[in-house]
C-alpha cells in the first residue's frame, strides 16, 4: 500500500512539477507580464492567468517546465474525458515527450504512464497548473496508470524529483 502511494505520489509529482515554472516560461515566451501570488496552501498562483482551451492545450503544456525536463526517452499519454452521458467518455489524447506535446488519435502503446484528467479542468489550467491538478485530484477527477515498475519509474524520472514542491510534498 505504501509503495503504491509512493508511486502515485511520484506520478502526480511528474504531472504537476513544472506548473509554476512552466507557467512563468509560457508567459515569458508570450511576452506576458507575470504577477504571482501565494495562496493559503503555499502554492504559487498566477494573478494574470492565460486562457487555455483544448486547441491551445498542447502549446500550454509545452511551456510547462516538466515537459522540457523529461528524460529523452520518456513517453507519457495525457487523456481528457467527461461524464456527459453518465459514463466516462474519452475525448482528446496527447503524446507527451521531452519538449513536445502532440494530439493523437490512438492509445500510445509504449507510454510509461497514462494521465487522465476530466476535461472540465482545461480552462482552469491557465490559472495555475499545479493548483488545478491538485484540485482535480482532490475531487477524484484525476487518475494515473503506471506502465513501468516502481524502480524503473523512479530511476527514469529521478531528475524531476527536485520539482516536487509543486505538490506541497
């Protein structure tokens, strides 16, 4: 149980680790002035949010620090879903590799992990990547399927552990 929690924490960490830095980078490359504030949970939230849509999601994710810090051989599948019909309906799916996010129509067979987030959080991502992912997780609208062993996952993504503060760990 503890190993499972540790793996889940590492995965969550990988998803949210670059939120603040990536958000700053994203705004910097778009010449947007950034005004950060710290909320009551000590999470940096941008007070000058950007608008994220499904169309702009790949570019927004590419601006997240963790995307650029991924190992060269990392492959992550990022999937959006909804419950509009009362059952889970898959929407867009994205292939995430170092510095690159591309929409894909197929499940990625060689993915290290699959990250699933309810699509209702897409517009909120621009307000703060970390805080939005944490909110989705707290509401049960976030999931991860690990396709590597715990040791493979920790070894492969070890260079991202320094960015865990995004989770408040």
